[in-house]
C-alpha cells in the first residue's frame, strides 16, 4: 500500500517487477460537502480510528489543558481502542473533559459525517510503512490535515500544499502545526480544498484501485 512497504519486500528478495503500489482509498460519494464553521468560534480537532497509546493523543489532551492559546480548541476522538480509557481519565483529571469527546465505535456509514465536523484532522503518529485509511477520509472531507513528515506520508500529502507535515522527532512541532492552523481559517480552507482536489485527481478510491489492479 506504500512504496516504503514495496521497498521492504524488494529488500527481502521479491523481484521489483512483481511489486505494484496501490494506496488505500475511500468511497467518495459518502462524504458530504463541508458544513459551515461553528458559530461559537471553537476550532474542532479530530481523530478517527483505532486508538492506541503510540498515537500520542495524550499530548494533545495535555496541550488543551496547559496551553492558554488552546482555550478555543476541542478534540473529538471517533473510534475505540486500548488507549481510550486512559485518555478519558486523563481529560477528566486535567479538567478538559468538556472539550474532549469520545464517540466510541460508530457505524461505518456514520464516519464521514463525524469527520466532516473536524476543522483540523490529526494523524499524530504513524508506522513507517502504512497507508493510513484516516488520511483518505480526511482528504475526502476537505479537512486541514496535520501529519508526520515521513516518506510514506509524503507519498500522499505535500507539506504546505495539501497538509501541514511536522518533524516527528521534534516534540513541539506537532503542536506548532496545529496552532498555526487554529489561528488561520483561510489556510485551513485552502489546505482542505487542495487535499480533496488531490484525492480526486489521483483517484484514491476503492473503485479506482479495483480498476488499477484489474
């Protein structure tokens, strides 16, 4: 699903001509037009997927509690996983439970509606070889995306064009990218529209993948 994974297979002895890269995708017509921004001025951060400790959402919860500039930010976590109970307890202990919402598992058909409510969509961390499904959801929903600057992500997104990519080795870089987008609605709109257009241009859809594989 990524060139990175393909190179791992080649390094393991698979002939390069037997490897074809087909990224993950989405069903585009499940994603409605973006709703207008919230009238209360609150900026919605969002994450969708299986919630693991290594995703680093604990740092986002801490920033909501510790940073004065985060007072207008709220976080929605759509999904479930082993890290969820600890994150819920952390949000309560840090006094930000009213700004951190956990939906738990939702029906697959409802995911697009939740993602459409994100102003800033988070891919806080990712394994080196993955083609994250959530990124394609974010692109289809026209979200402004924050993701790590690493090779498998650069196969899909371009920094400053379709997302803001941060140095995963710099603990402060992720929050700086989030804050930059929180302060700049025009940048959010530009990146989100460009991400949606890029997804359509490159046909990151399951039907497109089926055509390519066939």
